[in-house]
């Protein structure tokens, strides 16, 4: 996947705990569900599909 094809998705605290794929993603794009730690750095990269998640605002630890 090229840099131009990578997805960047902004999430908020209500989306935590973060997992990929998210419920809004289509089935053809699915891969095994993986939980991604985003609370500490504000960013997480899915090791399966390369989607970059960015946390908008702050997160209270769950």
C-alpha cells in the first residue's frame, strides 16, 4: 500500500477501546480484530491494514 493509499481516521474517546477494523468498515476490507493502544501517544497504526488512527482530544484511562 503506498503512502497515498493509507487511511487516516480520527477517533474520539467514545471510540475507545480502539480496535481495527472498526464497525463502520466494510466486510471486504476486514482482517482479524486487533486492539490498538492509542491512549499514551495519541496515535496508533494497524499492523494488518496500515490504517493510522489519531485520537482527538484526551482520553481518560479505561
